């Protein structure tokens, strides 16, 4: 991904930014689809694992020199006592291998100088944000 674009999105002030998904070149993340379990007789059944280049980050920070993107993933686990434990996983990613960034909303468009598109209304069956062909809406 273009380094200047990463600078525009995350800045060079080494501040943490909110959640996003970072798309990396290569197989950078392993996600579990379901839960592991124990069957009868102590046999373990493992949930399927999916390997992808998508890293779902709770916080992201671009280093001042633009050489790496710091990604924090928070994993909450509940102990048998009912107590919740939060573990933080830090990934240091080379910006040369960042392919893209996904955000949960359109708020980041303002940083890029782009207005958010119009929202779709619930009426009608035409997909997309443009009016259906033949309509007078513009």
C-alpha cells in the first residue's frame, strides 16, 4: 500500500487509532471457526482453522518513520471462576506488505478528503447507492 496513503490515514504522530482490519500480503492470521471441544473418552475435536491475510485489529498505530504498522488484538477469555481475562496480542507489520485497510464505518473518508456516499433506503429492490434506471431521482 502506498506509504503516503498510510500516513494520511494514520498520521505520523504515533497515535493509536480505532478498530480496523488490515489486509496483509500473505497468510498473516489464523482464525478459529467455532470452538474446540472434548468428546467422550477425552478425544479432542478441533474447530476448523482459516488462514488468511486479514488481521482484525482493535487498535492500530503507524510508526513515525512509516516503516511498520503496530496492530493490537484483544482476546477476552472467561475463566472457570467467571472472571474475564483480557490478553493483548501485538503484531508488528512491515508497511511494504500492507495491501489495504478496512474500517467498520465511513468515518475515515473525511481524512482522505472524500464525502461519504448516500445511504440506501429500505424501499425498493435496486441494489447499490445509485437510483434505479428510469427513476427521476438524482
